[in-house]
């Protein structure tokens, strides 16, 4: 039997409330992320309820971890290696 909050119960698309539970934030904060375009979502049905695809949410979470990792590297060193901060690309001007 599926647990109440198991991924199988939630399905492919999450409501704002489900997404808020996953992120441990308020539904209002999720709505702000969606409205700003930071967290991609779609409107479904005539009433236009927002839905976030589970894979999109996972990608968003991974991106936030990567952003935190890079910020941490930057804060640890006055001159962090540029390739590390730029996905290994050398930026020339």
C-alpha cells in the first residue's frame, strides 16, 4: 500500500499545496515562484489551477543545490577557480 505522501500517490503533476509540502514552504511562496517564472508550471482546466510536473520540481531542486554549492565555493575563496564556477568553461572577453 502507498504511503500518504508517496510519489505514487502524488502522480505526475503536483498542486501548489503538494509542491509546498515537498519544499517545506507555504503554498503562497510556491505561487510566487510560479508567477515569477522561477518554477515552471502549467494551468489546467477551465478554472486554471496551477500544476507543477514532478520532474520539473526535481530539476528545480537540483538547480537550487547547484546554486548553493557555487555560492559556497565563492564564499570559501576570494578567487575560486573560474572553471569550477562556470561549469568548466573558460570565459574569454
